[in-house]
């Protein structure tokens, strides 16, 4: 009888445990991507549930976060999260924010400078608490969140991937997210002291060559789109620059390979359409010669708010799980 009772207790324990696991698995996570605007959504099983909420809206108050104080942005994010949750129990909130983030604090954000030094994690966590239990809020770099979203939607959650985002600036994301700075857009790709067009002020940076500010300062008379278009039409000056632009990306990729090994590199962002993978592969081949470091692969991919939201949720779930196992 004793052994039967013991078995019953064990069965009960198993049943209870499976209920808890099921309950946790059924809980959703909130993903937030803050870039030009804020996009917030509920994520279940690596999929967005319902339409994302966008802040600021498309009304007369403007569409960009650039002119808003950090407290206003944080409060806007919190309100959207409350709308998305609507009283449901959630596992965690993940936020992708541009710049260097550490333990929830925005240490540097070149595109949203008003956020520098702001503790976004603390502001959101205290705003969301009220009578509800504390919800873990985790803040990540926006490019890392994109990388996690790509990994989740491309079936790559089991391996390391890296993502270059080519736009106004140059983003570098990595999945899985690891502690560190990872400002790959500011990788030094040339020793020429005249290459000083990066917005951060550093000499020889990738973004100083590939980013819009750098292109405008280099050409003075042309917008980035005109440079790309002229290169396509065969204009000598622009075509020479476009090869240099590709070499810069190959160089930064080669540095990443020499530090972390070969692998899959996704390329996204509005300027990904100007990438010639043939050139990129040739230049990379010239820069990476050691045999164990061969085999990297580039793939151009389009991204969206949805992928960023999913990625923020994926990273938050992984981080929250890691904490609970500590
Ligand atoms: Zn820089």
C-alpha cells in the first residue's frame, strides 16, 4: 500500500507539473520593436497573434520617435503593451531598442540620443506592475531582435546567425543574443585617415562608408539613392564607389568570421536591394583564406515590424527562462 501511495503522489506530482508546463506554454509574450516608430504585439509559439499596435500613430502628432523625450517614448510603449495584454497573464516583455543596451539601460543610442542613460527596463517594469505580479521586462539591441526574429521565422533557432541591416545606418545583429556590445556597424574596415564620415566620429568605420551620412558627405551633390542609381547606369565615380561599398561589407563580415567563425549572414534593410551577392562573395573569398573558416553564406531577406516583434519575444523568453533556471 505504501508503494501505491507513493506512486499516486508521484502521479499527482507529474500531473501537476504537466499542468504548470502547459499553463506556462500557453502564456504569451509581448514583443516590442522601437525603431522609426514603436510596434508592439502579442507572440505565442513564435507567431504574432493579431495585428501589431503602432506608436506614434499616423496622426498629426507625427510618425517618428526622434523628437520625443525618452519618458514619453517609454510611456507610449507601456500604453501599447497594456492594450495588447488586456488583462491577460504574460510570461515576459521583450523590447528591441536602437543602440547599446546593458541591463535595461540605454547606454548609447546615436539615432535616439535623448534616450542615452535612460533605464527603459525599470520604467516599463514599474509602469506595468500595479496589482499584477512583476512582469520580467528585457531590453535588447534592435538588430539582435531582428536576428532572433529571422532565426524564428526561418527555422534557424538551433544555430548562430548574423544579420546586416543596411539603411540610414548599418545594423549588426546576432542570434542567439549574448552579453556584449556587438556594434558591428562600427567595425574598422580601412586604415585611411580620410575615411572619417561615420556619425559616431570614429575613423575608418563600416557605417562611414555604407551609411547615408557617409555617402552624402562623400558625394556632396548626390543623395544615396542617386549614387546607387548612377552606379547601375554605369557612371564611373558611382560604380567605383559601389565596389568599395561592397568591399567594406565583405571586410566587416570577414572580421566577424575571424572572431566567431563562418556561418549564415542575412542581409536586410532598405539598401539590401543594391547588394550584388556575386561581388560580395568574391571579395569575402579574397579576405578569408583559412580552411576551417570557409563556408559562410549570404542571403538577402526582407524584414518587417512583425519579425522584430517575434524576435523581441523570442529573446525575452530565452532570457526569462535562463533567469528562472539560475
Ligand atoms: Zn562609427
